């Protein structure tokens, strides 16, 4: 969710000054894109993994503060709910042994977190939505003790002016309301960061949007919320609805939601930042002391703090990121499409698929987004989230195609080519992309395993739904620790 920040009550003057400062930052970014040398030599990547905590009975464990205090590790932070953590892996290149380095790092860190969680009668779970969560867990008292989250809740609830409503139609239906944004804590993801040159940013963002439907379909891992079987990746619908600040009247007027796929292909990263400023009112009008114009004129690199903070409160599924490392500015695509889990190797397979396909599509002579309408890409995304690995998508020059066929025929070859452009060790490339291929061949991803395991517990062993979901989650937790890909997991 972001950094720990000191916040308070915001006055009208705060909001007016912040709005002016955001526009000033946007103007400076425009100048920088024309005049400043961004870091283009490094093609670093990053991973953020959101983690759930559960107790021995499969219930959410509200113990993140105690565990983080014990760990005292700056790469681990709170997330929105007290039963959430976030791990920010060290950025690195994926060339050569980069994926092997990631795997060793993730296994070591997550093992250490799980060991420390055990001292607080908890264990970690990598899953898109903890299926044993109930509405009484998702309340204001269970937000993490971070002033930013409470300020964000106050601002979003105030903008909404009424309760947040969730109404998801899937295999079953879920209807619930909440007077806070706490339901968002039920959505846990893995986020991939890809550093790109400014002049190639639009191509990489467009590419990421174009195949997001296939990406979420193959990686779906959130079929149950509050014990109801909904979408294969219910996290998408839940996140969109649980944070929707628009009352019905503003929806009817066409006001954009803050959780947003977007509405057009872009020609520059500036398009996205400018849209954010034009369409979305500030939620956290917190001013920084920096004068970005003076900093730029002095030959230094401005932080553009207000613009970056505002950008962090617009939840695009593929989000632009401006940042500074070692005194040099750079740009990243932050891919927020996928759920956490099921295992470290599954997440790395998803990462390899994303990085490879996005780069290859971005560098092709005839880009796919010149042949695919943005509306179709958005429909593919919704279909992939709803139907998962059984989705049928639309693709240029093919028409309707099962997502498994699309991935095996067209996207996996591009993933191989893209990873070769990154210089990935062929052994890592083949192992990780082989997992994606096997998911397609077997028709089994995390969402399929979860639904099969719950069905078996209900229909073969006679458990009621709550008991079946809890039984599935406890087995999931044990199998997760094997680091074997989910398509190999036994159901019974």
C-alpha cells in the first residue's frame, strides 16, 4: 500500500495547495521527459508479495505488528489488514541467474517470516483471498496501525458518503456491505515491476494491457470469498467494488473508478499521469517541502512527491511508477494483475511469463494493440478473471480462442523470445515457462485446485461448506511449503 506517513486532518487550504503542487509536479515531469536523462542502461525488475497470516484453525491471525517488530526487516511492511504483510524483494536483473537469485531470496525470507510467525501461533499463506475470512473480520478495528491506512479510509469513506457495497455474481453470489475500506484487505496480490526507458514505456504498458486477460486467467487463485465460490479470480471484482468511492449518481455520470483498467492505448507515460491528475481528486493531500522546479533548474533530480503519492491512490491494474535510484530517475511498469501464491515457484513462473511476453510484444514491428481494440482488451481481462483457465478470449486474426490455446500457440513462444532478450539462463527459462505450459495442458491452476479440493471435501467426505473451505486451506498451506507447482498438487 505504501510508506508509513504522518497524516492528520486536511483543511481546504491543504487541498488547494496540494492540487496546485500536483499540477506543478506534472509540468516538471513533462520537462524531464524532454530534457532529462533517465536511467535506461539497467533493465531491473522487482517483486512485491502480499501475505496472509492465519492461525492453526485456518482463521485470519491479526498479528502482523508483533511479527514485524520481531523481524525488524525493512523489506517487510504492514499491509492494510492486521492479518496482512508485504515483502518487497530487492530489485535485480533477471539475466543469467536472476530468477535463481529471486527464488533463493524468496524462499529464505518467507521461511524466516513463517518461522517467526510460528512464535505467535500463526503461519503465512500465499493466496489471492483468504477464503475463511468473514465480514466480521473485515472491520475498521482490524486495519493495521498505520496512520496512512486510517487517513485513506477516512477520505474514501467520506467521498463515498455511504456504505461500500459488494455484489459479485459468479458461480454463487455474494452481497455484503462495509462502512470502511477493510474489505480491500481480502485482496492479496503479487506485483511485478519492470524498469523501461521513457521512450519505450507506452509500448510496454500497452503490451501489458493487451494480454492481461490471459495473464489473470492462467494465474487465477481466488475462487472463494466469505466461503462463496465466485469468480476464479474474485480478487479483481472485490478490489474494484470494495474501494469504489462513487455513489450511483456519479457512476451514472461516467465518473471513473479509482480501481481502473483504463480506457485507451497510450503514446507516452505522461498520458497516464495526466489522466490521474485530470480525473481523480486527491485523497491524501500531504505536502512535501521540495520545490520541483527549483530542484530541476539546479540540475538535480526532483522527487515529485505529490505526483507520486497521488499516483499511488489510483489503482490501475498496470500502473506507471516514477522513482529515483542512485541519484538517477527511472520509470517502471507495475503489473498488479495477479494474486499471491500458490507457491514461490508458481509466482516466479507467472513473473517469467509476464516479463517475457510484455517485452516481446512491446518490441514487435506490428504491435498487437494496433490490431486489438482497447474495449476488447478490457473485456478479455474481465472474462479471464471470471472464468480463469476455462476462459475464451478474443485475439487479433484468430477471433474467439480458449485461453489455454492462446497461451500455448502464441504467447508462450513470445515469452521464450522475450526472456532471451533479457538474457535469462535457458535452464530457468525452460523450467518456469514449462510450468505455465503444464497448467495449460492439465487445465489446473490455483483456482482449479481450490475448487476441486473443496468439492471433494463436500461431496466425498460430507463436510459442510465452511468446514470444506477450512480443510482445503489447511491442506493448501502444507502443500505451499513444498514449493511444488500447483498443477502437481493432489486433490485428495
